[in-house]
């Protein structure tokens, strides 16, 4: 009688439990299946028929029978644990009698669970659809991208286009139109695209006062690459009045610090400020509402395009505080891996208030900060002609006049301008001091390097630190282990021969690259670098093969390039223009030996960024126990038989983060 009462109590409890759990856990456990095994795991096996999810984790991957069996058992084990806990709370008078038999109760529970558990939900993909691990952008600028999109200048093809876009913005925003002291800020202009693609000289402040609608307004416009700002006469007046506009006598110090104020022959500023000189422009700080607007704009696009994780590639202290706030509130819909940034050349890694280390932070554990971003040089194709000299691009390969500054730091002079080897934003000795301190304090160091001189300087620093002997008796030979430091070079565009073919791989330094940079720059890069040096640039297959861990994280650098990660996938595997479908070397791709395979490119968008952010045990592949982050496309981008152009036609059906659809639906 006692046993019967016990079982009746458990059965009654189970009915209540399942009435609750069926509602509470609805949709939390499910199976997704592809009729032709188009579930790409980026693990072993490479493809699977089905994957199952419970809450935010992957339960099983494999055939339907295997996955169904494992998932049912897993769900039953979760339910049994509830009843086992309940059974342990039975009175001692019951558990001490011969009537209490765990095996008997176990059998009874099996029957109860079998009868009451709801049928597993199975989602069937269409034959043309495919499922992949969630995509990651390993190098992007989230808030800046949203900022650019509120006043987009990317599509402007002339100075007049820019003026018209600014006028339209002012007239469509009454709060701006009625307040001439309100700053107007935008991003995306590129003078090399003006004049029907022939290019033009840099604009000047005076150009912005030609419009009666714009005249007298403080205007600051960032170039597409973020390495220059173009300001209006009103901004120059404000800077002059406040004493913030340095005289020509200070230009040497500014350039030594990695910036440049472009001036006319009489010494007056033209309105163009480059690199670190941009920091002296007194534009008002973005409000929290503005940051939220810019963030929401970018993240909406990111989820639409299948991104479940983004590495934010220079996050200042105000952005960090903003991300912490929305993470605390549970309003961070994807994973963010921040690279803290400060323009200071003094060490700032010990400022735990502004730059606190964050590990799986926030309500959903999606925010991380354990890396910093540092800079060496500028941009390869940042074209700064003399203000009196027109830059002509009669063909994509020919520059008639480009007498100004070429930003990427090279070991030998530029092929199209032998008078310069480029610009270092940070002196090597200062950079070494910073990296040393950051390593001592446990920070990952991710360093912007374009030119071969910049890459050499950084590899010299990394090699010296990795060669330091251990200062303890714990059996370690060296003070630092590259596997725990995981230093990164961001962009990694141009290398010396030995650095590319041997040193970066031997040291285990991670190259973080942006394939769309190659296809954007390919029309000009060989003219700028020369036939021999170009073979050591944008060398993605070479870098991948050199990597001891066989990792090459891929990013976009948006807003410099588009947010859609499939643009980078396409560029990596085809080395072709996404607009014309061709290259300087024809339809076979630009330097096709440096193409990545589709499998390598997919890994570069999934596992490799996870490794580069210390999260490969949690995301990046579809394996049991890992986070249920994945994306479903309306076609298979891994089919080598399909034309490359099919990649760009792919649409996202669903973007899933922590097992729940953040975009689309399951």
C-alpha cells in the first residue's frame, strides 16, 4: 500500500510537472533536418542529416534516428533528474522499507514519462536550403556602421552628390534645419569614385559653404575608410576660436604622432584631417540615444545577413559602457567580442573602470572584452593628392598625379611614388612598450597592420616577447605561450617574403583578414606596390597554410565594406568583383592561387573567429554541448558545381542565437 501511494504521488506530481513544462519548455527542444544532409558542421563529420537543440545548446548531430534517440534520452534524463530529486525527499519511513525499491520506481517513471512527454518538434528544411554554424565577422565597427547609415555617402559619385545628400538630410530633419549650431555628421565619401570613376582631388572646407542650405553649419564627414575627416569652414572657425587648431609649426609633431592636417601653400588648413589629427576636431560626443540608434541599425542588418557574432575592432570606453548596459538588460541579441581602444600612447590597460575585462558578461552571457586594438600604419590606398594636383584615374591601373601621402608603411618606396615609404601612426618603441604591458596584464593584443614594414615591426615585437625565458620554476621554458596569448594582426595585407612564408606561421600569430579588401583594392594595388611585392599581398591561402593551427579569421571591416558576410565569402573563394564578376586577371580571379576553398572560407567565418576570440569550445561549429547558434540559407553556398554568382543570391531564412530565432523563424 505504501509503494502504491508513493507511485501515485509521483504520478500526480508528474502530471502537474508536465502540464507546466509543456507550456514552459515549448519550442525549447527541437530537431532540424535536411533531406539531403545539407547541415554543415565545420566539424567531423562535415555534413549531417539532423541537429537537435535543447534550450541554448546543441544536443546531437547525425542521422535522424541517432539524433532522435539521443534527444529523447536527453530530455528524459532532464525530467528524471526532477523526479530523482523528488524521490530523495520522500520520508525516511518510506525509503527505509522494503517497499521502496529504486528500480521499481525507475520503471514506473519510464512509463509515466513515455506516456506524458510531448512529441518532439521536427523542423524539415526544404531540399534547396542549407544550415551552417552562425557566421562571425572577425573585424567590424558596429556603432560606426550605424552612424554612417544615418547619413550614407557611400553611393555618392561626385562632390555635387555629397552636397545634395547633405542638403536632403538637413531638409528632412526639422530639428537640424532649424538649428544652425547643430552638428551634421556623415560617413562614406570617397573622392577616388568621383568624376565618373576617374577620381578627383580631395574636397575642401569651402566646398561645403557653396550651398546656401549648408553654409555656416558645423559639418564633419568621415571618409569611407575612417582615416580622414572633411570639415566645413564653421568647424575651422570653432577650432580657431577655441585654440584647438594647431599652427603649421606644430605639423611635424602631429605627423610624428601619426596624424596629418592637410594645408594649402599659405599654411591654411584645407579642411582635411587625417588619422590621429582627426581627434582634435571638437565634434560633440554621441548621446546614448544616438548610440542605441546606430547599434540597432547595424545589428538589424547583421542578423538579417546571418551574423551571430561580431568582433568590434576598436571599442572606446563610452561604447564599452553602452554595451555593458544593454547586456545587463538582456538587450544584446548577438555575441560581441570587443577590442578595447584608446588613442593614448600611455598605457591604459590597467584602467579597470573604463576597460574592465568581461567574460561571457550580461544577462545572456554574450559580451566579452579581453582584447585591445592598437595601430601601426595607415591605409594602402588612402590617396592624398596635392591640393593643387588633380588625381586622374583614366584607367583603374594608372595614376596621373598622386603627390601626397601613401599611408601603409612599407620597407621599400611605393612603386608609383618612390619619394615615400608610408606612415607609421605609432612609433615602434612606443608600440613595444604598450604591447609588453598589455601582455603582462593578460590582454590579447590585436594590431592594425597594412604595409610590410608595419607587419615586420609587430612580428619583431611578438617574437621578442615570445622568446622571453620563464622567470619561475614551474617547468615552462618561455614566459609566454602563444596559445594562451593568441596575438592577432588585423588586416595583415602586405608582408616581406620571410615574414609571410615562415615567420608569422612559426610564431603562431593569427592573421585576421578581410577578403573584400582584396577585391576592392585589386584594380589599383599592383600599380602601387609593383609586380613582385603584390605577390606577398592579400595572400590568404599562403597565410592559412602557414598557420600552425590552420586558422584564418575572416571579417569585413564594415562600414568600409558591406555588412553581408557572404560578400566576404564570395571574395575569398572567387577573387572577383561582386559587381562586375571579373578581375584584373579576368574571370579566373585575381591571383587565383590565393583563393580559399569554400570549406576554408566557411571555417574562416565560423570556427576560426571563435578560436581567435578564445571561444572555440562554445561556438564556431555544430557539435553536442556547444551553443545553438546557426543560420539557414535558401541555397547551398558550398556547392562547387554552382557558379560563384549564386553565393551572392543567397537569402537568410533564419538566424538563430542560443537556440532561438533572432531573425526569420524556425
